[in-house]
C-alpha cells in the first residue's frame, strides 16, 4: 500500500509528482539531509513521517504542493517567503510555519539571503489538538520562537537521531516530537497570557480522557460520552469536528484501532484476544473494521509490523 507524503501540483492543479516515503532512507548532500522514519504504521496518537534540514540555494522554491499530514519548518538563518492561497508571509530567522493537510502552499528562499531551515512532517490522532494548543492552524500558520535555542536544538537532534541511536530510534524521535510541540504550546501561552483555554477545548480534553479510560468497554458510545461530558450529542459532534476534524465515533474507532496496532506489534495475544481488549466482542467484526481502517487484515499487519 503506497503512502504518499506530498503531491507537487502544476499551476492548473494537475499532479506533477507524488513523493513517496521510503520505509527507511537517509539522503545527504552538501545542502540537505532528510531522514524518513521507518514506522509509519499510524499506531500512535502522534507519529513522525520524516525530518530534515536544508541550506537553500538563492531563489530555491518548493511547490505549489499539498500533503496528507502536518509539516513544521523552523528557520535558523536567512529569509524567504511562504505563500498560502492569496496570503504571503515574509519570514526570517527564529520564525517558523505550519503546513496543514490538504492545504496548497509554496515557499521560496530569498535571492540575496536564502534561508536555512529544519523541518518535521508528522500526523496522529491528537496532532491537531496539540497544534490548536500552540495556536497554529491553517488560518494562523506562522509563529516566532526567539527566547532560546530549544526548538532549533530539538529539530536538529531529530535529524541526527539515526546516527546517534541504534535500538530506540523511533522512541527517541517521538519524544523529541512531543518536546517540540510542548515548547510551541508554552511559547504561544507566554506570548498571549490573556488568552485562556476555550471552554470547548476543555470539553474535548474531558471527552478524550473518557475515551482513553473506557475504549476497552464494548458499551462505549457517543451518547454515553456526551452524557459524561455534559453536552448535547450534536454539540459535542460539532466541537469534535472543529478541533479534531473528526466525529466522536470516528475518533473512538481510530483510537481502538491504534491500540490494536500496538498490541499486534508488541504482544503475542491472539487476534480474538486483541479484539476483546479493545472493545469488540465479535472478532469477525473487528477484523473487517481493522482491514477497512488500515488496508490489511490483522494477521498480515502483525507479520509486516
């Protein structure tokens, strides 16, 4: 099953090139280093596709392009221009930008002072909610982080992890991704201390905590979830869509499948046992749904994981 990382578009919107992430590969030349992560199983709530760094040539540009995941770029020197739709952002050192899934963007290095940046591509069940906490979204894609070198060091460490770690590479990369997002959340809060967490967002957090504690129960339902949170079902669905771009039922289903993926990869429990452990009484129903979500049956997933 092919996993497309990005799509390069012509000015008329036609697909020129699809970039497919290798299972594991590092590409290095004088100006660029890219590391593709070898675990794109989507088995966690936050996971990395790739990371890299680049010293761009004058006027070097990329796009227009769109992706099926999030990408954060952070500028460590020079300057350039990001274009999203009809908006242009002139960015320089200590600034960064977020590219959102299915959003067409283009960015270009300055002619006289081309930028150098580091980047990370990622996704996951909770990726968007962490970005919301950092006040980053399609309408507000730019941030400034200039209090210290933590973000820069974090991203550079991602790029060098494959050289430094042999057995715990993915675990280290995931920890660095959490660290990066935590710094961006803290930075956003410090810059806008008057802005408190929206009440809707607190409802979302309460709902997610309930799902995480009860996903193994076959009685878990959207109605029960809305009763626990204390909201009308349709209103809960609307704020899930707003903050997570998902319905509560889809979130529950994906969360269960994520847990199933982890059990299949890391334990020897039978498929029937895994089915019951994530809230499916009927293993046949579980196997059909697992294949629908992941594109393969659980038995094959376990062999290939």
